[in-house]
């Protein structure tokens, strides 16, 4: 009930209402406070003058605020009746609860009547302190406003409930605690006052004394005074005027202004309005309950914010410490390089000092020897050795003249630390809004399979507010292996072709934006058709991981055909080997909803013969697994190397089933190197020639001949090499478990390797003298197809 206390206080005095009256705007005010805020209006604005002119019909006429200039346009808190001698401009005051009130224009005249009954100035106006609506009083003055008996009763009960203990009402000084209450006198007594003022004799002996608590209850339950009519003070309210929305007495119905109005029984309207108020309170109670829950949520958020702040600060400190550690490690590396350069310079200079010292000692010895020879007086003996000495002197002099006296090393360090990018990065170091997109939802009712093709559809969650810049679709290899990306883009539907028949694939999707990548969606299990001999059919995906049923539908209404416009990503396409026809170009007739695959016209079966279709793969080289010396270009389809040593690069797609053929064209071929082409495991050695270990099967070739190599074993030397512009073909037939090579559309040697099983990646090894370009999605060479059909 403490929260209700503001409803029980007067907006003017700030205390509990005393004799509250109800203004026409439905707000309440103490009767004494109402007298204090009355303002006298000019004669022309009086109700009598307005009735005489026919401009008003109600007892309480609201003022025209624009004409009277009661408030300024900016609502500055000042109100006045400017231009009236009786009401000079006066600033408003504020009540204890902050509501603006207007002081009286003049002090009320002295009177011997009580404030509630004293007459009000003629032509008075009162302004509601809450809604600021003003009205002019009629001849009845404040007596024309009904008294709020209900509010008085609520205040009495509230004050009684707040009292800690009932006090005696007759103690003159400090009231003692009451011990009894007289129901007839309606007075609480302490023991001394009861004996003195309410002796148990005479007429008082028949009064009933009860304990104070029981007396409080009986006082609450005692009937209150019946409210009387404001126009006829001796009459009680008996009816309710529907038009005026107020209780009236029978005289109002017979003689007053309510005679022609619709009225209803007071008791019936009392019950009806109580019911309406109860219903309105139910809705308000629900809102209050939601508000309480919301406050609990906000308080929990405060705690969570504090915890997250501590965690985030710790994370920030750890990140900054990691940057400092990385900078210190780089500092140590750079200092090591400086020390290495320092040692190298000292070594070079010291070696030159040692060399020059030896040479100088030899030169000095030769000079001293020659001087001693010159001192000899034997001409014949001198001439015998003079030519040799002259040649030695000239040779020694020439040796000193070939840069010997030039320092081999400078004293300066030719190293300059470029720290400007790092400083700029440090200055730009700032927080990013950590908002990653929500996890996409697979639309199961739009997902289905057709033979060895699968169509998947997804969408963002309905309540997601963070936009996604694109999506990443991943499938495994059909054998429960690792997931690989098959599509990256903005579309929300994708058809993946060329899957293996009678295989089970797992698919998942995630969204991304500049901030990061979302969580993966739930994994969806895909089942392709059993074999190519079965009738063409569209089947829904079997059951996803949550085991929900799926609805059958045609997947080709908005199919995304993955052509080589996405060369950076590995994906499968299903094509006809003789005519290079995309399966999607043959299935456009299936766009109509509700189509039946068993009743298609004849041209469809003529365009695509399922038995003649072979699966081909589109892929590019994989920078992530390649050696660091490999240089990529042309959307990762062209590679070369920065080293003179052989380095290995793999394709992005691995194969474990089917027949696959790809080619590589030689764009540059200098100094007769030995590039190698073939297949390899994912963990093949990347810094040696392909085929040196047991993880690769390759053919290496120069300008004259070729060899097959596996586990450093060289076999089948075959004449015929490569030059610039040559084409090397690699045919991996995992159905027959063979690997065959071609040069310029001719098979190079016999079948290179047999009994190859497992997961293989296209592979190349080369050095800086070679550059090759990859071509994928190609049909099998006709010569191999004819031999395979004969076999």
C-alpha cells in the first residue's frame, strides 16, 4: 500500500486529501486548497454574462486559454491574466510534489465561516493543478463540486493501517496506548481516561467496550455517511445520469437540468462500474506483472553487464599483452638479425685484416730480400736472379692493386626498420561491433534430391536483426569424411550436382559478415538414388538429424546452377560427356510446379541419357595447403614458384569415387626443368619433387622424355617431352583404380599406376622455370572412352 500513497496526496499542499472535491476534469483537490488557488475573472467572463449572451450552456465554463493567455506558448511555468487590473501578472508556485499552482489574485476576505463554507469571490476561476484546465465557478462556488467520499474512506483505511499502535484519543499531552474502544462513542480510551471520562455507571454502563483491534475493524465496517446532492443538500443520491455521468437525486430529475436525461438505478450502475473497473484492473495487473518481470530482467542485466565488463577487460588485457609479447618476440628476432649482421661484418673485416697482414708480411719480406740483393757486387750472380725478382715484384704489386686495399664491408648497417605500418595499425586499433549473423535455418520443406543431385534451401531466423553478407554451404565426401565448401555467396538456394549414386552426404550451412561467421546450422542427411538404371525420380531428403518429415516438391523453380563463375570454390556439376550439356539445361521443363517426372515428353529422354553421363569436377589449386614458395594467379588456376627447388601444390577437391580428368597447359618452360603431375594424399611432402615419397603418384617429364615415379621409384621411361604450350592430361579412374597420363591428347606410356584406392587430390610439383594453368570439368578423352567401352 505504500506505493499508493502518492495517489492519496493533494497536488497543491502535498499532504493527504482533506475534504477532497472532484473537479470536472476528474482530478481531486482539497477544498481548502481549492479556495487558495481561486483567481477572480473580469465581469465579461462571468457565467451570468455568458448565459445572457447565449454563449454558454454549462454550469462550469472552461476558459479559452488562447484568449486569456493563461500560459505562455513555451509553458515556462508562469501563468497570468494579463490586462486585468484585478489580476496582475504573477509567477506560479510549485506544490511539494512538483505540480504548478497559481496563487490567488487577492487575499481571501476575512470571514468567520470555515474555509470549506466561506463564500468565494464573485466571478472566480479555478485551474486544475494537474491538467491545467481552467473553469469559471457559478453562484454555488466550491459547493457545486461533489465531495469524494470514496477517497476519504481510502485515506482513513490507509492511515489506520499505517498506525503502529492505536492511541488514546482523550490524553491531553503524550497519548498513551489505547486499551478499549467504545462502539457507541466511537472513541479509543486508555485506562485512566476510560475511568475518568467513561465510567461504567449510569447511561454509559450500557455502552459496549471492545479491544482496540476489534474496534478498528468495526469502524472500517461501519456504514459511512451517504453522500448528498450538491444542488439539493438535504437529498441523497438515488439515480445515475448517463449523459452527465454523475449521481443525482430525485429532485434533480423532477426540477433540475437532468429531467430530460437518461438515468439508471444507482445500485445497478455501481455494480456495472465496479465490474468495468475490475476488468480494467485485470489488464493493468498483467502489465504490472510484465513490468515487474522486466525490472527483474533489467536488474539481472546490471549484474550481467558487470560480469561481462570484468570478463571483457580481462580479455582486452590479455589481447594487449599478446600484442606486446608478439612485439617483444619480433624485437628479439630483429635483434638477432642485427647481431647476425654484426657478426658477419666483423668476420669479413677480420678475415680481410688477417689476409692483408699475411700479404703485407710477404711483401715486406720480398722488399727486404730485394734490397739485400741490390747490395751484392757480383754482376753475373745478380743478373741470374734479377729477372725473377722483377717479375715477383710486379706480380706482388699487381696483387695489391686489385681491390685489396678496399674494405670488403662498410661500417654502416644497411637495415632500416619500417615501423610506420605498425604504428598506424596501433593508432587505428579500436573496438568493432561484435555482431555476427544468426545461425541460418534450413527450410526442410524446400529441400529434396533428384537422382544424384541435391537442392538445399535456407533462410535467416525471423527475429534476426544482424544482416548476413553471404552463406557458406558445406558437404562431406559421402564417406563420413571432413566437410568441404561447395558454395559461397548471397543466394539462399543451391543445387549440387554430380554426387555419387547410392551415397549418404551430410550438409550444413553458416552465415558470415565482416564481423565473423555464425554457428553451423543443424546437419542435414542427404541420400542419393541407388543407381543410374533406376527410373528418374525426385525424392525428399530422408530424415534430418532432428527426425522431422519433409514435403516433396520440385527443386528447380529457382535453382542456382553452379558454373565456373565460382572458380575459387570446389563444387560438382553433372554433365553429358559427348555433348557438354549441363543437366540443368535439360531440366528446365521441370520448372512448372507439381510436375510429374514419369510423364515427361520424349525430348527430355533424348537430351540426357543417364547411363551415358559421367561425373566431372570443377576445382582450383588450394593456397591453404600449398608450399609457401608457390605463386598463385588467375583465380588460383595458374601457379608457378619462386624457388629453384621443386615445390608441391594440391587441388582443392579430393576424389574417392568416379572417373575424373583434368589438364594442365605449360605457359612457361625455361632451362629444361622436370615438372611432375599426378595425384597425392593430403599429407604429401611439399618441399620435394612429387613422387619422392609414398604419398604421391606422378609423372615427371622434361623436354625429351618422361618417367613414372612413386616412393622415389622411377619406372617406364617414355620418349616424348614437353615445351611451352604443351598440354598434360591426368585421368584418375577410381572405378577401375587406375591412373593414366596424356601429353597433347596422346596417352603417354602405359597405364601408369594400378590398384589406387582412397582419397586423392590433384597435385603438381614445379620450380621457378615453369608456369602451368589448370583446366577442369573436362570430358574423358575419346581414346580412353572407346577402350573402356570395349573392356
